């Protein structure tokens, strides 16, 4: 069987531009080093376009770059980066853009890989389009990050890869806590890993305590210090966190929403524990039991996969175990009473908007004493 012909170009795409450009940069630098390309033999072209004229200009610059021979011989390396006109967008669907994409494909079909090394990075990309399918079949094709759904595994892999590059590793619970604090922002996650690695030192371990102390709560939603202290059963800590929150100009409703969301998850956990469906041990929930419960009951939540506090089975298992195990899990009756307390506090905020801190302090005292 004849050997497979080498690909004439590299095509990197995905939903996250940071991941795509990160891989593209690595491939570009590798090609430059392998070919010994000097500054006159390499070129980076930005293809970010907000209209058809800019798409045409980017394709024309790329054409000039791949057809220009190096001044001193050797192989030329060209990186077409930040391509955004392959998405399902107004610009991406325009007739003029589609013609330029056809011209780009015709140009790539003629590229001599022995003379020019080409890298294209694009995010996002509508992979239903003919050009994307052609690239997948014809190029050294790399899909960075996959789908956004179920992105925790991709983010965890990114964080662990960055940690290895910095010469450190994560201790128990540290990575999961970092993902909760940074949300789905890959750039932020990477920078936080570098910061934590610098603090821990090369060859050391990033501990959960390091993340808790050094990484702010960037993620939108229910990650607030006051909520953490509340569900740990720590009344002095809760009151102190509320004081800091309001001193910094914070509002009451995000904290109250956090309390409601977490309590809603605990109600679901408590029901499944009481019926024997879930088992909570010193290291969190049993994964096998959780998966069996998800198989039996997840269908009743409409099959959605996006994280929300109404569906226990969309949550990170480590996070649930940490939430339920932060203190002795209250009885179902107490959790329902707490949810009613939160509703009453919300109603009270409507009538006493100027006394928000006082309302939440009273709530904490009622629930934790």
C-alpha cells in the first residue's frame, strides 16, 4: 500500500478562540524551528473580519503571502489566524464571503507543501459547511476543545497540561475548586494556573487551600464566600463574609440566589440519600451510585445538559460532594424550611431595600442557630 501523502496545510478550529490560537501558535513555532525560517520567511496574517470587504482583504493578503518566495530561499511559513468568517454568522453567510471562501479553498488546493507551510486557525466554525468538511478531509485537521457542552473535562485537561508545563501538579480537590472559581473562561483558567504555580514553586503541589486563598470567585452564578460559610454551618464566618460583601458595595440578591440554588441541590441530594439511591462518604458521593441514579431519574428533568440548580445531574460530582459534606447534611424538613426562609427574606428585601445587609444577617441567624 502506498504511503499516505502529507497534508498540504494545518487547519485548527473549535468553539474557543483561546484554545485554537494556543494550538496554532505551538504548531507555527514548531514549523518555524523545524524549517529554520528567518523573519523574512515567516508571516502572520490576521483574518478577523466584520464585513465582506475585510474578508476579501484577508484572503488577498493570504494569497500574496503564500505566492511570495522567500528572499534567501528555503521554505516559507504562513499563519492565517483569527479566522471568524467560517462561522454561522451574518458575515459568514453572505454571498460575497462564500465566494471568498471558495477562492481560499482553490488557493489551498494549489499550495506546494515543500515550499510553503500553511497554518489556519478559525473559531468558531460551522462544520456543516462544505469548506469545513473539505478541510477535515484534506488538511492536518485539529478540533480544539470539541463541543462546549460537558466542557469540564476539556477545561481540566487544559489546566493539568498547563500545570505540567509549569512543573507542578494539583493536590486533592484543588483542580475542581479552581474550575468552580474560574467558570468556563479558558484564558482566565490558564493565567490562574500560572499564578498558582509561581506561588507553589516548581516541583511542588498546588493545594486546595492555595486555590481558596489566591483565586477570586470569577465565575458568574452561585460561588460566593457568604454562601460557602452558610452551608458550612459557620455563623460567625457567614456574618463576617456578609459584612465584607456589603462593605465592598455588593448587593443582596446574588447571595440570596446562591443560597436558594445550593439549598435546592441539597434537597435533591437529601431525597436520594434518604431513599438509598446515593451514598455520601468521606470522599464525596459514590460515582457509580450517582450514575445509576442519573440513568433512572435524569429523564424527568427534560434531558437538558446545561448546568442549573433544578437538575442535580447536570452538576459536577466533586462539587456536590463538597457542598453536601461541608457540614452535617440537614434533614429534608430543615432544608425545606430553609428554602421557605429564603423566600421570606426575598419578600422582605422588596419592602426593606435599604436594609439588605440587616435582612441577610437576620436570615443567617435564624437558620444557623
